[in-house]
C-alpha cells in the first residue's frame, strides 16, 4: 500500500489504471500510507537494505546517507521517503525537480534546513543544470557557494549547511548524470509488485477504509492492478462504490468482476486505450509492423499518448513489441483479444501478403 506522487502519465489523468496521482488519490494516500518499514508491504530487498542503513545511522548518532529511489510511478518512493524521516525522527521537506529552476531556488531551500532534516526531491532528474551543480557540493561538503553580483564583480560567498539527508526519487534513473548519482550513499530500484503482495496491500487498505472484502475479491482486483499499489487502491475504491450501490457492500470475486467490467478494466489490467491500440494493430494492420504515428491516428490519440501512456504496459505484458520497422503484436496479443492471426503472420507481420508471398 505504497505510493508516490510522481507522474509520467499526466497526458491521461482520467484513466483508472494510470499510475499518476490526482487530488483524490493524494488525499486518500495520506491516510493509508504506512508509517514505518514494518508496515510497508513488498520491496523486501529494499526494505532490508534500507533498514540496515537507518539503524546504523541511528547507532552512530549521525544523519543517514543520501538515498536515491528509482522506479515507475505508484510503487512507493514518496512513502519510503516519509518512512525514512519517521525512522530517523527527523522533519521532512518535500519539493520536486521541476520546481527548482534556478540555483537560487535550491539555495533558499538548503539554507533553511534543520540539522538532520530529510529533503525529499521528487523527479530529481528534471532539476535545472545550475541547481544540479550546486547540489553536488551540498551533498558532499554540506555547503553551497552563493553568487552575489554579476559579471567581473561577482563574488562567491560560502554558506555552511547543517548535515541533512537528501532522498531523491526518479522514474528515469538513466537521465541522472553520473556525478549526481555517485553522491548517493544508497540507491534502490523499486520493482513492480507480485499479485500476492498486492492482495496484502488491498486487504490492509480495505481494513483502513472499513470495507469487507473476500480473498477471491482481493485476488481479482490484484490481478488487474498492473503490479502497482496505487492502481490497486484506486480499483479497490471503485469496486467498493459498486458494491455499496449494486450489492450488499461486500466485495466478492463476482462483484469485483462486474464492477471492473463497468470501468472497462479487463482481466490483465488493460483499459479502453490499451485495447484500442491492440485492436487497431491487429484488425487494421494485421499485427504490424506499423509506424507509431499511423497507429496513433488509427486510435484517435496523440502520438505521445500512445508511446508514453499505453505502450510501456503493453510491452511489459508481452503484448506488443517495438522494432526498427514499427510496432508489432505478439501471439499473446492475438490470444488476449480472442483473434486468430493471419496464416502468413510470423512474429506479427503480415507484410508478405502484400507481395503475394
């Protein structure tokens, strides 16, 4: 039941299976977030390693090493940052990379930190380059040079900072420059959750929301949650609404299936956009290969929406492949939609038919 406020799907915030968080999600998450590592579900390796880091820091009476958390939206990066602060009994300051456009913005934040405070910097890879270079010195030497004046008369005034812990979160670790990445004492990559872990997330959330749910109902929701706790909790709330209106308020497998059919989330977690992309690829283009722009026009969406919102999950599920010649459907895509691939299709391409081969 771990989430963060990061979003890479702002182009489609209305999707029920989007990993981004809107205002409603953020309000609910604040109440449901675990408060310590013992309550945090999943990510066993990360929890074990982070627990050692924090225990050792407490035993030394020192601030914890800087922490870098990477992974897809909705997996718990913001939650872990708050847990780090709670475990270290320190206050936390939350900001984001896009909010820091100038070195002065970062200097103002750093200069106001208390000793031992945790600074959570979400989407750290989107921070401006001048601020990024200032952060190098702040992380390593706990000081920054504030530039006063302009041109030849400019002077650098060193400003000492109290020891603090920076927790950086990113959905694109590859965009971080090596000098910044190397200054983190502990780095962790958040993995997608297994269905069994999501069932535990759903049961815990249902208990906090005072919702009665059976094991089979939780399993049904977990299987459609794309391995993401945030999506699992969003689906749980929508199924709860259906159960309260259409049934006796108890979530069973049948109720979960009926509710998610209304919301157009199928057994593998695909929604209207995902299925639209697959259906266009299979029915209009014989499984591909087809160019991204052509595919986007066929489904009536922007190119960026198809590439950044729909495709990542379809590729991860093994339903679509990106090739140099274009997008290609896999045999699993044909099977999922209950369609029979063309006889000449090998690897999802119907190109041979064009030449009578």
